[in-house]
C-alpha cells in the first residue's frame, strides 16, 4: 500500500511515496483574503462503516453544529467565508440549498466547480470539517489550515492519534467548537503571524512527514521510493 507520507512501515506493507496530487507552490496566501469553509454533503446511505466520519443521523448533528458555528462568528469574519460543500453522489438532505438560504450573503461554491488551489490564491484561511484529503492538502501546501472535527468521537486509529494531538496542541485541530471560534476570532486579523510560529510549523512538519510529505521534486522522489520497494 502506498501512502502520502514519507515514513515507511514495511512490516505493514505501507510505503510512503509523498503526496503527488498537486504541484508544490512557492506561496499561496492573501493577507486580507477569504476564508474557505469546506463542508461535506452527507451520504443518503452507505455500505461502508467508518468510525472517522458521521453515519446516519450523525450527519444531521454535523450540519447543525457547523451552521450554528458560522452563524455565531463575528460579522467581520462571517462575511469573508466562502462555503464549499462537497457532494459525493446525490444531495439527499438538500444541504447546498439550505446553506444558500441560511447564508444568502455568502458564496456557496460546490467542490467540483474549481480546484481548491485556485480558491486558496485569494484566501487567508482554510477551514475543513472532516479528516479527509483537504486537511492533508492544506498542510502540505503550508497554507493556514484549521480542522474542526471531534476525533475523540469520530475515532481514528490509536496508533496515529499522537500525530493529531500535535495538531491539537498547535491549535490546528479543534474538537470543541467554542475553542475553535475563540481561536479564529483571535487570529483573524493576523493569520500569517499565527501560522508562522515555530510550534505551529513544527507540528505541521511532523504531521506532514507522516501523512502528507511534499518533496521539492515530486516525480524524482516518487520514482526513487517505488524503486526501493522489493516485491
């Protein structure tokens, strides 16, 4: 199995080849830009049982909590948000329509409308709400990124929880909505100042080395790692 990290776990047949889904950018950040708020449209049903994503009625709680969170943000912050729902199959809950009606002043732009990187060029902060590729992409790009997701409830493998704890300690990951709100309002006027702090960057680098390593020369690194695998 190939993973986006750089650390190999040969005994488990897991090989880190780096994250290669996008080109490395020198800088993507706009000091007074928008806030990209990534949301996920629920499955109507699922044949997969995953502990790190909402299931069934948990989706209703997920949607309600994030709607309340956005509503309660300060107006100066809320007006800068672009809502980005990701539809998997059908929008069984009419989530996108509900977002447009609840937040008429905010742009609601579907995930498939344009690449995330294009959005980030005019943004100051990426907020994501489930443990998906979006958090990996944001951190690998070294773009100011926050994950609001209760991983104590939506559990991840205990072997890797220590890496998420590092993100939590650096205020990149939040299990609690009130703590996330306080932090975002605190850093809103100087997000880059927070993001460039040594402890925040160290946390990002440790996490990325394990899950989202982004080498300078992606093709060369990828080929080298593949050539080292002995079948």
